[in-house]
C-alpha cells in the first residue's frame, strides 16, 4: 500500500518553489502570509532564515508575518536548530490544531464526512452507506455529525473555518442504474443551505473529481508532481487536470470530463466510457453474470468465479482507458496520472499496472509515457478535497489570490 505523502517529507519541486515566492506589491500582506504558511506546511519545520531563502521576503516582513501566525496559533515554535554558530535559530512548524475544516462528499451510494486539520490529517471520518441519498438525509447526517463533534470537544467551534461539499455535476440528472425519480430533487436543492442550517459557516461547493484533484495537489503526491491528471472511479467516472500547481477548469468549468468520452468496443455495448468504467458499471457487469455486488469492499471477497469476472472487467477497463490516457499524455504532458475513488486500493493498483503495461506498448510511437499510479488521497479523495476548499479560501496561496491583490 502506498503511504500518503507527508508535508515534512516533501522536497520542493521547481514549480512549487516558484509558487512559494512572496511579492512586493502594495497591500499584498495577505498573499505573503499565505505563502509563508504554505512554505512551513510543505517543508517545515523551518527557521526564519529558511523562509527568507524560500520566499524571497525581507527579514522584517518575515518577522512581522511569523509574529501574526504565532499570535493566531496557526504555527508553533518547535525548538532551536542545533549545531550552528551563535544563538541557535528557532524552528517554526504548522500547528495542526490551528484550525479545522469539514469536507462532505455526496454521491449515489454514500455520504462521507471528514474533518481535516491544518496539516491535512483526517481527524474525524464518518460514512453513511445509502443508495441515492436525498437532500434531507444528507442534512440529517451532517447535523448528527456536527453534534457529535461539538460534544467531543475535540474541535472548538471558533477553530472550524468552513464546510466544503463535493458532489458530481448533474447529480440529479445523470441516469445511472436504479436511480429513483425522487433523486431529481438534487437539481433544485440549495446545497449551501443544507449545511448552514446546522453550522453557520462559509460553504464551498465543488465537483467531486475537481475536489479530489485539489486534495491530491495540496495533501498528496501533487506536492511532488504538480502537473497531473486525476481519474476518479466512483459510481460515475470523472477526471481533473492540474497544471503547474493550478487546477484547470476549461471554458465552461467542465474540463477533465473523462466519463463522457464516446467509446466503441466489441466487448461492451456501452456508448460512453462511464457506462463501462465506473463502480455502477462494474456492479452491473457482475450482476449480469450472477455475482451481485452492493458495496465496493465486497469485491475483495469474491469466490473463484467472481474473481475471474472481476479480472475480465479490469482488463476491459484498462483497454478502454489506455487510449484516453495516451491522449492526455500527448496533449497535457503531465508528470503522472493518479487514480482514486471508492474502487478498493488493491484493485486500483492492479488496474494501474494493467494500464501501464498497455502504455509501454506505445513507447515507440509516442515521445513520453506518463506513469499511472494510485493517488495518495484515493478512497476519501472528494471529501478530503472538499475540506481543502475553506483552507484555500482563507489560508493557502494561489495565483487567483495574488491577481486579486494586484488589482486592489
């Protein structure tokens, strides 16, 4: 099993290092504070001299910003650097308890809620396993979890900074097997109000695949490989594109829509990739051959016949995914393609290996073969990415933030 990438283990990538540069623009203090916090989060513990080398900010600016971050309890002094001449320099690290954010992922077969600390560690996790959860059920689940969090006293209300919600585009409209007509309620639901009724905090709504990619960027292998394509295998099939540490949305915000790609194959009657490669497609494939699967974890406990059926489906999925990934490799030239979602980790690893084997068959015809790997934030990726959204809004740097500052 691949371990998650921890911030303190990260070596700065050239692109990431560039994103940690401060600015001398007037009134850019907010951006510089975000840059400083990100530098400590990614590469800490760091001394103030280290921060100067990484960000390019002046010693007075670093002194002022670190003082504010310490006063706000977002960073901690964790001891002095030993073995140097003169007065040892104090090292600074992220305070994991500095603030928390809630992430909620709503899909056709589950609702997942996580609470992330400032280091990106999951401090609370709960899953409601239910087919086609309606808005009222999601609101009730959220309320019960918030009440539990408050009662535990592990997450002070004044340290909760927001709620992120990740769900598929067109959740109430895309017709998957066994979808009830009542599920169309999602098309007219005021999603932020579902959550602010219980917890009056900012609510940020994002596509599930985009959230998964953003989570991987900040809390996973994206810290090392900041240009990647994320493939999310849940009840549907989605994708997200990150280029040089920035999520790329496209003209209408629908980039990475892998599932809608048309396919033609004698091995399946499916007309789109999602109809053949998704958890709903896999369950339908198994059921049509006499092996009912209702939950992803059941795929790890199949009998001999079931295992052979599963292998056949993985082979089909690898075949159908190879051409799109070749296209991604040629058109986007990412450092990696990451797979995540509710497909169990051992099966993602097998699927990735099958795709890699097929990609190498093209090695003489295309200039670069992109590696395919399981994401660090695989299983709960959309929920983790959703929890990142309040951090992005309040604390982490982005080109958008700097552009807004420059325009002020």
